[in-house]
């Protein structure tokens, strides 16, 4: 583990989210390091660094989103390239940490992919990981290197505060998001409600009950990610049926796979607020969608890593 003070730092990016990487680098007053990530004719990934990283504090920005396997391999190979080029310290900046949902053995013979990816990053040569809103906070413990875990809730809170709405209630779409809902409700001075649901099969959810008062209220559903959108849209429809005045939804990671967009468009959700940890293609952007940038937060956190300043104070 390398904790020395470095004279300079460089910011690099793989292919998963160049727009975010360029925005982060710009805020930091840097240009992205010269590197290319391409594929050989057989599909293998090729990484070339076109400038020195010897003794440099190096940052690689890469979300492991769809196509998750390609993006993960790009990150691992660039880390390996930097390690072999004698980089002073290698910091993996992973706004969205893929494979995080399998974080324990839910049944016999299940893999724990969140731990496997952590092991791969460490084995490749990463000295530090900087990520946002892990699916389960305990994933930080899967690493034997420092992990800085950023929170997306303050960005969402600021947005809803600026709207100046009253009669708000923050709703957790399941029991697993209660802590996240509570953390969002407190600065908004709003109560919370909980959707009690039963999931009969993967990527399918069934609304069972609503715990809390939502009648005549402006509801904000909050979750860490929206994948196929079954959970969030079923919750929104149930809230509206139970008398909610309006239903908004927000999430950190817009995975938006499969029928997600169609479900959102046909649901009771009136506004969907997302963070840009994952690139959202133009064909998936719809009028009710509001996208907020995480670049300022990541840029500030990366500068604090370089200067050995506290990151936790960002959230005080």
C-alpha cells in the first residue's frame, strides 16, 4: 500500500464513460492522459499508455457497467499496464461497481461476485478504489486496500431542496433501502414510508403493503440503482393507488436494462432523477428524466486523495 506524498498526478480513462471522465478531469484542471483502449481482431482488449506514469499518482476512471465484462477487463488491463510502468500509486475510480448484487451466498452454491471483482482489482495492482453507493456497504470490507465510498444522496437532496416542495415523504421501495431513505429524509425534514414487497423471481417484484402515511403526500422513491425498473414502477403505481398526490423517483445508478424505459413511461412516476455514474444513451432519455452530474464530487474526492485530506468531511 502506497501512502507517500506525490509531486503530481495524472487522470486516465477507459471507454465506459468518457463524457464523465472528461468532465472530472476538466474540473480538476487536467486533460485526460494519453492512452488508447481498443480491441484486437479476435476481441481481446488492447491497452496502450502513450505517456509516462513512472512515480506518478495515477487515476483511472471506469464504470463497470454494460458491457460489464469488457469494461471490467479494460480496467484490469490498464491497472496492470500502469503497475508494469512503475506508476507511483494506482487509484481505480469506479463510479458504478458492477457485479455488486451478488454480495453473499443467498442459497447453496451461489458465487460471491462482489468479492471476486474486489480480488481481481487488488491482484491487478490497484492501490485504492474510489466508488459511489455500493449495492451493499459491506463490500468495502472485501478489499485489502483503502476504499473511499462516496454517497449520491447529498446530490439528490440538494436537487429536491431547491424545488421547494412541501408535504414530502421519502419512500423506500424495499426493506434494503430503508437506511438510504432515512439518510435522504433527514435533511429534507420529511418522514419515511416503506414498501413491503415479495420478489417471486429474479427481476420480478410484487407489491405487498405500504408502511407509513402517504395519502395526499408528494412521494420521493429512492434506491441505489434502477435496473429493469420493476421494483420502482410497481412501487410508484402502488403509491398512486393508495392516494399519493405525486410520485417522483431517484437513484444513483441508471442501469436501465431490458424493459426499464417502457415500464417507467407507463408508470405513475412524474419525474425521474438520476446521477450520471453510468452513461445513458440518447434513445433511453425521456422527458421526465433529470440527470445530475457526479463529476464535481468525484473531482473533489480525487483531489483530496492526492493531497491526503479527509473525504468524510465532504458529507459532514
